[in-house]
């Protein structure tokens, strides 16, 4: 990725405006010029892949259903738009197929796997039959075993390991050694990391990965000053809830 616009990833679609991980948020992001969108996926009880962040619908929906225990038609009965705004009343959880249908020819979809290995076969079968090019699909997860398996079975896809770094614990409690992470990433053939935008993420941290020709993405950056600082480190992409706004600000500042 080269231009600033190419380095901005819309987090769960244009999620600052529309309900996250819905077709409304995803289509809006494409309409606003996004070149990449990150979404989250889970596997249903009937082996369908749906786009939702949490393991249940309670936070975003009008009722609480656990995804892995419910069939697709049950999950489709949940309204995931009303909590965001009356304007999105009636919004439903999309399937991965439905989301893929929206992806423009010059854009890419970054898929975060939120469950375990049970989804891998279904996911790879789905990706094999869709019309997107291999370089339009990237896969991320916190689950290293899942990523390693995917890279082994489908090496054509870019696969990045999510790192929360100091998301849960303060920096001073942690002893992060980039070289240990790099070795693990390279030994499994992964393509890089997608890291939390905390205090541990600095110029030297990014440089260690870039020197090994590994990709570095950063999540979730909604502040303009922070975005400018992190991009100055030479990262490959930043993920943001405000993709249109932050892109306009960054492009305007260049």
C-alpha cells in the first residue's frame, strides 16, 4: 500500500456512523471511498459464517443469542441496527457471503476470526468459490493456532497475527520483546502483525518488524494526531472507526 487512502482500514465498516459489521456500515464505507474494510466472523450452529464481533448478540442486538448455539435463520431474526439509531431499525446480521458481494474490484476485505479452528474449513471453502482475487482477502486473529493452520492450508492469503500489547495491562508491567514475536511469526510463515495502538508501539518496535520484511498494521486509531504519529513510523495500515473523516484529515494535511 502506498497512498494515505490505501493505508486506512474501515473498522467494521463506517462504524462511527452506521451499526458495526452490518451491510449498511460496510456499503457506506465503500461509498465513502474506503479501500479496505475489517470485519469479524463467527460460525453458527448450522456451519454458516456470520459477520459479528461478539460471541453473542446482546451488545448490538435487540436480544441475546449465542452465535455458535443458533442457526442462521434464528440469528437473522435479531435487529442489530436499532441500538445504534432508529434510522437503522431492522438491520440484520450479514453472512460473510453477503459482505463479499459488496467488495469493489480495487478494494480488499480483512477478515478477523473471532472463534477457533472449527471455522477454518468452512471459511476456506467459501473463499475458494467467491470471485475475489487472493490479494483482496486478508485474515487476522488473536488465535495463533488458527492462523498457522490457515497459512498452511491456504498460503496464498496474507495472514496477520493480532497483538493487544498493553491494551489490558499498563506498559510498565510488560516486557515485550519484538524479536521473540518476530521469530514466532516467521517460523509459522505468517506475513506480519496487527497491533494495538498503545505505548509499546513506537518507532523501534515497528522498525524491528519492517527490517524483517513483515507487515505492521495498527488498531484502533480514531485520533488525528495519533494517526499521523503512527503513520510516521512506516506502518502499512491503521484501522479506524472513522475511516472517511480521518482519511480526509490526513489527505488534507499532506
